[in-house]
């Protein structure tokens, strides 16, 4: 025969094990109908588009003895250029380039990639030629 103390201990242990499962009983398991007023309230959900990932990174040595590194991204239209001035992102109008910084004034830069060679053109400065 189980004593009162033993019975209480078993009851408490059973309750502790079953308590987390009681929250599952509250779920109805049904599907929610779309809310027709969600658009009016601005509660619309939009798909999140992730930025392209880095496909490869290549280092280049330029004729002026400087070193640059380029991250080629998976969309084939975007590169990240790293040099002593920091990091800059360039986009091409079509896959394969030329890659443009997006600035139309004399501070804009263009990067042209041809095989293992690149040229960095910046308004008002000499073109930098680099090889990987």
C-alpha cells in the first residue's frame, strides 16, 4: 500500500510532467482565415528578399603598388571593392559589368573586369590597372 507521503510525491511529479502539455490542449489546430481588413490597416506581409551572397573574393595588385580586393556576389551584377579607402559597392547594368558606383559627378568610379585584369576609372584621376 502506498503511503500518503509517497502518493503526494507521485502526484506532484505527474503534474509537473503534464503541466507543459496543457498549453497544447488550448490550441484549436484550425487554420486562420485571411483578414480582409489587413490591407487597410497596413498589416500586410511581404516576402523578405535577402541580399546576394559572396561567390568568390579575388585580390589584385595594381601598377601603382596598391592592393585591392573584390568580392563577386551571386547576382553577377554586384561587386564589393576593398582598398585603402575602405569598401565600396558597385553594380552593373547587366551581368558581367562594367560596374558603376552610381555617382554621376566627377567622384563616380567604374570598375571593368576582364579575366584576371581589372581597371578602376575615377573621374579626374589616372586609370588604375591591376592584375590578380
